[in-house]
C-alpha cells in the first residue's frame, strides 16, 4: 500500500508541474487544463484509497 501512495504522490507532482507549465506558457492553456484535471482526478483517487485503507 505504501508503494501505491508513493506513485500517487509522484503523479500529483507531475500533474501539478504540467499545469504550471501550461499556465506560464501562454499558448499552452490546454496543457494547463489537462494538467489540472489529471491533478484533481489523481488527488481524488488517492483520497479514496487512503480512506479505504482504514
């Protein structure tokens, strides 16, 4: 279970970086949107996994 949480943490960081790069580079607004959606989905999935472990 610890490895799964580590993978989720890495994915959250990656999606956050993608969202920031998309926001900084003006022409890549779509990258910001994709990164934001993936970040939120991964965070929600990790949250449900964390709660089901208890």
